[in-house]
C-alpha cells in the first residue's frame, strides 16, 4: 500500500499565517469599534443666528416661505420650479410623514460663523447642512435668511433658541 502525497500550491505555514493575519485584523477592528480608539470627533460651531420659517403650500401649487414669528412672506416658490429649496422641503416633509408628526410646525434656518447655513427640523431632530450642496444653493438660503432678518425682532439669538 502506497501513501498518497498531496502537493499543495501554498505551504502549510503560509496558510496558517494568512489565517492568523485575518483573525487578528478582525479582532483589532472589533476592539477599535468598541473602544473608539483612533476615532476623530469633529465639533460643529454653535449657531449664531436662527430664524423660524414655515412653508405654506397654496392651491395653485406654489409655496409661500413665511417667517414664523409674524407670518411675513419672504419668498414665493413657483409651482413649476424644481428649485433646491423645494427639494429640501420635500425631504423634510417626507421625514415628518414617516414619523407621523405635524407638517405645519416651523423649521429653523440657522447660520453659523463663516456664513455656513443649515435647516433644522425641531420636530424630527433632523439637520441638513446646506453648504455641502454648493455655493449657489447656500447663497439661496443666505438670501432667504437675510430677507427674514431684515427686522431686528425676527432674529433669535442662538443662545436663547437652544434653551
């Protein structure tokens, strides 16, 4: 009876080393995830000014952007336009619908240092950073905020709004 010898492409020590490397990589990744080792945390600058706004849909399909404090119309979005602001509005309303909360509560338009803008939904807790969509979209929000801040009493200092 002859013993059959099998020839392997890789030596046994190489396969054991590769398996050990894979297991140790997975183990190190698991430990790092559990302990936050090497995690970088970025802090966001606090909001300097906040403006409460409401979006009122009209029968003709247009949308009125109103300052929530006194119902002053800041801008009218035409019904046939597919503007960036309409897209943001659809996204925020979709999230409210999924969470089954009131659609008519105001949103917060926030400005941080260096003229960075965000729109916040205080009902759902979502926040859309607008500067990531490009300078033209951020400028549209800055223009809307500037219209809303035209009167001093409509501006809510961020320190008071966060309390």
